[in-house]
C-alpha cells in the first residue's frame, strides 16, 4: 500500500500548472489612443476586457504556486485569444490598419504573450511534466438580449481525455462545495473554438498538455463584495480538489449568490 501511495503522489507531482489571462485589462497604448476616440464606453464593457479575470488569475496562480502570464492591453487592439488568421482578432478600430502597423501591434502586444506561454509549456514538458493550463476569463450575463444560464463555464476539448477528466472532477468539486452554483461544461462557448488553448493543443500531445478555460459570470464581479470574494475562494478550492491538492488553507464559507438576471 505504501508503494501505491508513493507512486500516486509521484504522478501528481509531475503536473505543472500555468495560469494565463488574455483579456485582463482595457488599456490602449498611447500610440493607438487616437484610434479609440469615442470608445470609452465600449472599452469599459465586456467587449473591451474580461472584468474580474485578472484578479481571479492572480489568486489562482498564488494558491497553486504557478507562473502567471497576463495581458492588460484591450482585446480591441488585438485579441490574444484568437489566432491571427481569424478576422475577429482585430476590432473595427484596428482592422483597417496598414499591414506594417498591424505587424508592429503583433510584435509588441500579441507575440510576446504567446511566446512566453509556449516557452513555459515547452520547458515543463521537456522536464517530464504534464502541463495543466488554466486560462482565466469572464463573460457578460446577458448577450444580445439573451441571458446566459450559467455561473461558471469550464471549456475544454472533449476529445482530449485529460481535459475531460479534469473538467469533470472540477465540476464535481463545485457540486460538492456549492451545489447552488450553475456550473456547465463548454458553455457559454465551445471549448474547441479558436483560441490560445486550441493553438497549444495543436502543438502539444494530449498526454502532456491539458488546457481548461475558466469562464466566470460577471454578475459576481459586478457585486464586488462578498459574493465575488466567495466565488474566487470557491473556484480556487475546487480546482485544488480537482487536482488532488489540499484546499485546507482556502476559504470554506458558503457562497452568497448574486440575484439572477430577470432578462
């Protein structure tokens, strides 16, 4: 029995966690400010950034002892969670930039984030680890008049067993700790959609790379009080459980849910 426990512990130790946040802020570099005159309201909305995602990413990284790679440049300059072949990587403000200026944006604000994440994953895999990548995001409660029926979304590729197993464990941990939370898999977006995790899946085998996108309903962020604090503690502790780690040091209080949208 001792040998079995030792082997299981060794297997867990081979997991290397990295946390990223692609839409952590709505900052527009000074040289591009003229492109966004009159965009103040849009920049402050879900179109400009993922409210709360950076705070959540920092807390996850601290709890997991994981490296954090984050950007605070608005997705409206260039979307770090889109491939460059996707026209939606550029907003209406930047889509008509000349090719050389687009390339400058890519080299200064897009490529460094992707290179840093790939380098971390490359190094961890080369050392014999399996990488678990958690990308922190958030979503607006209502989009185009339609309410999102979800508090937490866990996005992954169902064809990759490691991702399916971790998403199932994480969902079960949420159900155990806070059954009132509406936790859904591959909602409000498809886990296989275009983005950073998909590009990393194309580069790394399923046995070595597990990518999960965490999506938190911004209703909790807007509350900016106990509900948001408790949500962050709940996300952190349940992920620790799903990873087979000890969540004893995380907050154990019950979650105060915000009011559901009437829309």
